[in-house]
C-alpha cells in the first residue's frame, strides 16, 4: 500500500511557443529521467511519444506552456498546460490527419495531423480541455499493464 503511493519523481518544465530550435528538449529530458528511474521500457516509449507530440503542439500553436511529469511505481503522469489560442473543435482536432499547421511548420516536417490521436492511442488515460483564446490542457496517464 505504502509503496504504490510512493512518489518517485516530480518535475515541471517550461516550453517556449514558436521556438523550434529547442522543440523536443523537454520530452527528451523526460525520456532520460524515466530511463534513469528504471521505468519499464514500454512505458518510457509511450511517455516519450505523448510528451513529444504535446511539446511540439505547444511550440507550434501556443505562446508558452508547462509540462509536468509525475512518477509513481507503475504510473507515469504527464500534464501539459499552455497559454494559446485554444482548440475550437476538439473532436475535429482529434481526427487523424486533421491539421491547421501552416507552411512554415510543414516545411519543418510537422503538421501530419497525427499528434493528438497518437497521444490518445499511447495513453492509458487521456483528458483534453481547451478554452478558445485562453489555452489547452492535456493530461496523459501511462500505467504498467
Ligand atoms: N496546444 C494546442 N493549442 C492550439 N491548437 C492545438 C494545440 N494542439 C493541437 N492543436 C490543434 O489541433 C490540430 C491537430 O493537432 P495534431 O493532431 O497534433 O496535428 P498537427 O500538430 O500535426 O497539426 C492542430 O493542427 C491544431 O489546429
Ligand atoms: Mg501536433
């Protein structure tokens, strides 16, 4: 009982909107932190995918954001809150291939419209809420089977 409540790690990281030079740094750091903690590799892989996609979305669409990583034995939780335009139609944004990415983003190899659906598919629990003109919050939980 005590062991399952044990907090192995928590950390908070800032993401700068529009800065593609540092895009991916936060999710790379999360991946290496999880590896160092000895988290099973399938969890690390899923956490790396969802954190990367969420980070790229903040860089692509928002002004700034914060990613929080919390690790308990067998449970990895990643939350991303941004200040940005928000998402007017979440159901549409969740669809495979849907993207509003502009030319500049596409030229950098992003904007395939797979980010949010991959985040949902690789998370064991996924929540998204968004307010137009304010921002977006994602919460992803990945657990050992
Ligand atoms: N943090 C965000 N803030 C505002 N809009 C977002 C955010 N994340 C995603 N979106 C919107 O949802 C769409 C789909 O996102 P995603 O599935 O990651 O595909 P892509 O980023 O390749 O367009 C984006 O094109 C954008 O319109
Ligand atoms: Mg994306």
